[in-house]
């Protein structure tokens, strides 16, 4: 009997940890379309999560001090787990309106991330409160004479709930999101919390006579748990939010549009704020300004081997591949599942046979394959509308210089001296390529726009050093000094 009871308690702890961290992954993923998924944002949300878990453990310990019977400990644990489930269900409903409000009223993405962390932290605090309560139940039921003590119980429960957290934080992005989707994953987490609450309550009723305790507590626990499941189901059914096509790395959003009277399609990881690629089906060409500039440069150089750092919808490499079947193209993107999305929803056709896709971090791959040589390189890797900053350090650009003779980069910035984020990119490019550093802006206006950087005289470009918008005294961005993230939040948030 003792082993059976202990096994049920361990299952409850495992489910609590799994659901708690799984829901946090859900929160971070769905928040990314509003506030991005940078290291700073993710770090802030995780910090709030850890604070909430700590508060729950502390409060659970305080509650345990006033509990004298094993039944009461289990009923309270079931109660806080049901509160955790319903708190998370309500948070899912509030999350998107809250993000829309915060992003429209504050320039600080960090504050928005704190709001998300606090919103879901309530449910996490309730969930972690159950662990000390179940520990108290075990300590009261199985005294030291049976070889079980409070220290052993506490260590065991915390260890198992941590294992559950590890499962939730790894299985969710790798398996659940890509294969069952964002909303189905959410339903699974809420149901897991509801089941853990039910198990606690059921165990309390089965083990002990309820003559001295009202039937209201078990019923209340079960009603709250069922309500959480119903609220979640209603939210999923009524929600019209496009959560994109989920992969282990991110989410991709597809939109079909008309471009110059022709049917086209766009793909992005940041809906409403940027498009990663645009593709015209009939002409088999991309319909982005920066893509057209890249294709013109390739036609001018006629390279035999090309590498694209960043795939997105692979509009530009697909156009080049379709019209130049003898060229050898390599596309490196960190999202290994991207080709499936591109072929099925974006190109609606197989990727060109002369394109080799490599699912890997672009810089990491080229570092491990430092002897690789390409005639032409395009750096087109973004996180939302911002560049992947690890590709623009002095060390990275110097390495790419040995990999390829001709290099272009697509960035989004503001061509004015006062914009630190853009100036950092300009400074590093000029530092590495010197007098061979060229730039082409889309317009002369100081607006946020696509800007093309080249290490050769690409079509329509001018020398970077001869422009009126480069700040000569700007500090460089190196691997040791991650200035780009600092400028991202200081300079771009205010746009």
C-alpha cells in the first residue's frame, strides 16, 4: 500500500512539473509574435517563473506548518493544483489582450516580458505550493518508524517535480509543438494539472474517513479542475488567433496576397511586422526589393557556388536555382523543419534539386567547416525583423571573409547617425571590409527599412565611407562585447 501511495504522489509531482514548464514554453512561444524571442526577453520570463516557483515552495511550507492530518494535507494540495489549472486557463485568455495593450502603451519589451511572466507565474506558484503539502502528507502518514522521514520526502518530491519540469521544457518544443500544435499542447498541460488535482483529492477520500471533514473540499477541488478544462476548451474553440505552423525552433505564418496582379505568398515569423520571403508562383521569382537586388548581383557575378545564411521561405535562393540550374546553392538555417513548411505551404512544390538545405546554426556550421569555400554569400538571418547578431561580430564577418569572395547582407535599420543599432552594423562591416564596404538603401528617408551591405560594388550601391549617414566614431561589436543587443533595446524599441 505504501508503495502505491508513494507512486501516486510521484506521478502528481511529475505532472505538476511537466505542465508548469510546458505552459511557460507555450507562453514564450505565443508571446514571440508581439515581443520577440530574444535572450533578454526569454531570460526575464524565466526569471519570473523561478521567482513564482520559489514563492510557491515557500508558501507551501508555511501552509504545511498548520496541517495536522494527512487528509487535510492532500486536500489542500489538490486545491492548490486545481487553482493552478484554472489560473493558467484564465492567463491564456488574458495573455494576448494584455500583450496587445502593453506593446501599444510602453516601449519597453522587458516590461511586457515581465507582465507575461507575472501572468503565468500565479499558476506556477499555486502548482509548486502543492509539493511541500504532499511532502507533509507523506511525513504525517509514514512516521520515522517506517523508515521514511521529512528530509527524504522533500528531496524525493522536489527531484521528481524537477524531472517533470525538464520533460516539459524539452518535449514541448521538440515534439509537442511541431506535431500536435500550440493549442493542443496547451490543452494537454491544463488537463495534466486537472488530473494531478483529481489524484490528490481522490487519494485523500480513499485513504481516510471523511466523517470529520466536510464533503465540500473534495467537490470544490474537482469543480475547479473541471472548470479549468472547460475554460481551456472554450478558449481553444473560440480563439481565432493564428498560431502559425509550429516547428521545434519557431513558428511560421503564411499569407496569400496579390502582387502586381499576380498570386503571391509571404512567409514570416513575425506577422504584421515583417515578411521573411515573398514568392510569385507563375514567374517563379521572389517579390522583395532586397531579393531583387541580390538576384541582380548574382547575375552580375555569375558565381558557381553560393551559400545563404538564413532560409526563411527560400524565395531568393529558389529564384536563383530555378533560373540557373547549373549553380550549386547551399541554404543554412537553424530551423531544421523549415523545408517541410516551405515545400507544403510556401512554394507548394519541391525545393529545387540544386539547393542543399542544412539545418544548423549558420555560424556554428561554417566554424566547423572553416575550409568551405563559396563564390557568393548572402547573410539573411533574422530574429523577427532584427538580424541574428552573432553573424555580425568582427570575428564572424572576418571568418565569412575567408569562406566567400563576394558577400552581401540584408539588414533592417535606419540610415542615420543617431541610430546606434544600425551604426553598429555599419561600423563592423566597414571595419572588416574597409574600402570595399558598400551599402544600398531602399529610400533616402530616415525610416526603418531594408538595407543591403556588400563587400563589392553591388548594383546601385555606394561606398559606405562616403555616405552621409555613417558615424565614424561608433564602437565595434565583438564576440566579447555584445553591444548589438544593448543597442537593439535602446534604439529600436522607441520606433
